[in-house]
């Protein structure tokens, strides 16, 4: 046994060395380590076979490509993976070894049994309470594993878990590093294109070095404001003799010279730091250095936004002059420009990514937030022009101002040749105070015909801003173009989805229509001869039928049933015939549907606003069938007693018909299911029908270029809203 233990220890050492060698080629080394583990496992348990699969905790599934095995009698199959309710999943779920002879409800995989496996132990591979795989060990004999075997196998299990964890961790680190490097390279390239500058920290360090050279200061530091957390964050520092500089965040609610500059928004020249009141609030950058004078200037943008503080210090008293103050303020202006450029580049990078991955609503919401942040505005919003009114889509504001949700049309926004317009702020603003300008910056978006409905992006600046702020106007114009792109992409994606859906439905019904035509032809040939043959019998055997009433009645019933069967088939299959598009008067179509529908005497149908609706492009008979279907559904929902209201409405591009009942309603969770092909209410009123129901109604609306929506809270009735595209050209 001692020799066996020495062999096990040797294997453990070899596996440990392999784990330590996992590096850049993590995938290959991982496979090597796992192969060593399964080969060592079968040495611990002579005559056994071992298999390892890796596990993805996020997907809750095993990777069949990760299979590693050792042993003569366990062969792998293509695509093999642990069974859903087998030993592997139980070991993962319970996070403990699973022995086949202790689990009465589980059986060894029949494939493995056929290969000779009679006993099994399955170990979960777990690191930091997270499963990363499983180790199977099979025996070709019916016996229990010894305590020593299980202990040694458990040791191999721990090694395998660590190998997988380390390989995955290194792979994730490598991916993160590669992604960070790519993002940095992209940001640097964008910075060179826009301003030919380096990264922000490098720009700030270059400004600091210049400031140190021209003022003979010993060191300097840039601290930028984080308004959310109300702290100053060190972004760059430079100087001589710095041992342990204090570069931690500097809270504004604690006394310091930088905090004083931020709160007072003005520069300060301190000839003697040991004098009052500065000695009480001075905090040295490096406790080992003795500074005697300081010069600090705020970083303020052209819009009045405070970005941070630039500090210089010297070991000499009276080291700085007013000329130094003016020079440092000029350098601070360059720093603000660099900050704005980096912030804008970050924003553009984020929006570019969102355009490819997120919905129109998410992109527009982020755009207005960025516009407010980049322009230091009090409020920002996007309004879209719908039915001669501007309706607020997204917006952000602060203070005692609020954005109007609906405003009347302001046609001058689309008549001017100016890219940026100045309009009265109260047009889109409910309330203003003295800190908000009386004018707002407005940029029309989506005003070209191919973009669909027009809109406007508005920003409410602080009072100090005006029409001459070229940087802010360019930023606003750029963000407006991104808003146009979001609207444009979203519109085309909707059109593409609708076209694809229409084509799919049309192709399906064309194919089914061919089948229906052939079926009807076959039924005509078979069932259609039944009435003819019965009439022939009746003509030739009148005497016999006169004597035998039973035979006469049954022949008449057979004839009636065959005729009724053909009528039902023709009526149902008419749903599937090709739609002939013609001008349709919805009022007359709905009247035809009312006559066609099987409504009880206690059902009242009320019609509103249908006579003045324009004609739509459709199929009269098919639409009548669709409305009859909705009417019969409404009647059934109200138990054959109540009122159904059919109303019409028109917009600039749609004609709407609403069919409303006052029954118990449809639960919201069923709103999508009722349009499925296999959905059935189980109503006896549908006997003798194919059961297409609302699925066919929705398919017909799609074929006509429209749609149907259901509105119901599941309590107070149901409304079906059918939208038809407005017919613009004569058919």
C-alpha cells in the first residue's frame, strides 16, 4: 500500500506542476492537466475508467467538447454529455460525491453499462462554492469503493477543480486585458483624429510639467470634481522629491485649499502657507516636504461648469506672482478643453455601442442624459411630432423646472436653415427660475421625409450661456445626428420585421391555399357524388322508398349531411384563398359582418364614427369574416347578452376600428397566447370550424399591412384595435 501511496503522491505533484504552468495557452494546458488527472484516477482504482466534463454555471449545462477520459472500457460518443437527471447533475446540485450503490433512484447510463460499467462514483468539481465540472469513475465489478480510494479520488477532484478554475480565471483576465487594450487604442486614435492630443492624464501631466517649468514650482496636482460623490479625484501629479504623495480622494466637506477654491469658484494665490487662515486648512501633498506657498486655480468651462482644481506649491515663500496666476489660468483652460474632448469621445463611443445593441428608447434616453451632462444644462428632452403636436419622448431635468409632455406644433423649427435654433424656453418648459435662460437651444431631428415623423432635441442652458457658444452648439448638433440615426435604424428595423412577417404569412397562406384547393377538388370528386347518387336511387326506387320509410329518411339525411359538409368545407377553406386587394368601405364591411355573425337576440351592436372613414386596401369578404369572428367572440364572452361597440378613428397614416365588449375581459398574461394557432377557448360555438380564430384574424391583418392589438385588464371588458394603413394611391 505504501508504494501505491507514493505513486499517488507523485501523480499529485505532477498535476500540481502542470496546474502552475497554465498560462496564455490556458485551453491546451487545461486539457493536459485534466488528462493527467483521469489517468492518475484509474491508477488509484485499478481496473477503473474515468471521465471529466466541464460545467458552465451560468448556462447550467455541461460542455460535450470538454470530455476527457482514461480507461479501456469507457468509450466516448459524438456529442455525449451528462444526462439531465443523472449522476452528474445530482452531484452538481447537491455538491457532494454521488455513489451509484447509494442512489436507488438513479441508474448508470445504459451506454456505459453496455461497455461494462457496473459501479460508479461521481465527484463535483467545486471552487469557491461554484461548480466547474464533474469527475466520473467507473468499475467493471459490483463492489463498494474503499475509504482510501474515495479520499484519493477526492484529492484528484480538488486538483481538477483548481485546474479548471485557474484556467478559466486566466482566460478571463486575458480577455479583459485584450478588451481594455483595444478600448484604449480606440480612444487614443479618436483623440488623435479630433485634437492630436494624448490621453487625458498625459495631457494633464504635460500641462503640469509646463507649469512647473515656467513658475519654478516644486510640484503640482490636478484634481477633478466628481459631483455625484462630492469629492475631488486626483488625475495627475508631477514634481521633484515626492516620496509618498497624498493622492486619495479629497472630500469637499472637509477643510482644504482645493475645497475652498471649488466652493468659491475663484483662484487663490497664497504667499505664506503658515499664515492664517490657510495654515488651518492646508493639507500637504507629501508629509515629508515642507511647502511655504501655493497657487490654485479652478477649472471652469465656458458654460460655467466647474471641472476641478489645478494646484502648484513651492518650498519658498512668495514664490508665485500675479503673472503666474494668469499663466496658470491659461493652462487651466487647455486642461478644460482636454477634459471636454475626452468626455465627448467617451460619450460618442458609448452611443456608438448602444446604437448597435440597444433599442431606440434606450439610446434616446441615454442621449438626453449625455446632452445634459456634456452641456451642463438644467434640462434636456426629445419631442416627436405626432398629429400636429410635439409629444415628449424622453427627458431629464432638475430644480423647479419641468418638461411639457405635449406642446402645440412650432413649424418654424423645420422652416429655418439654421442648424441650431434659439426659441423661447417657455414653449417646451412648464416653469423657469432666474438660473435658466429665457431661450432654449433647439435642433430639429428626423425632419427629412425618409426618416418619418419629425422631432426636436432641446437643451435648456444656464443663464450664462448664449448663442455664441460654438463648442456646445457643435456637441448638440452631433448628438441630434445620433438621435436621427437611432430613429432611422429603429424605423427601418420595424419595416424590415413587418415585411418579413408579411412575406412569411403570405408564403404560408399561398402554400396552404394550394393544399386547400386540391383538398376541395378531391372532396368534390368524392363527397360531391353522394347527393347525385342518392337522387338517382330516389328516382329509380320510388316504390321501394315509399314502402320503407326508414331507408327513405336515412338517404335524405345522408344527402343533407353531405351537402352541409361541402358547405362547411367551402366556407372554412375560403379563409385560405388568395386575398384579392380592392378598395373596401369599412362601414359596409362591418354591416356585412354583423349580418354574417351568429349573434343572439340579446346582443346589441352599436356602431360609431364609421361612415366618414376613408376606404382601405383590403378584401371585403375576408375582412367581413374577421369582424364576424370578433363579434362572435365578444358575444360568447358576454354569455350571449350585452352590448358590443364598434368605433372608428383616423390618423395621418392609419385607419383604426375598435371592437369593444363589456364581458369579464382577458387576463394580460393571455394577450399574446390568444393569437396563437393552437389556442382554443373550448367554446361549443366553434363546432364545425377549422379553429383558426384570432390567429387567422391577425394573419389577415399582417397580409394587409396592418396589425391587431388587444386591450384588457382581465376585469372590465376587452377591446380589439385593428389598424389599417391609409390607402394613398387608387387601386
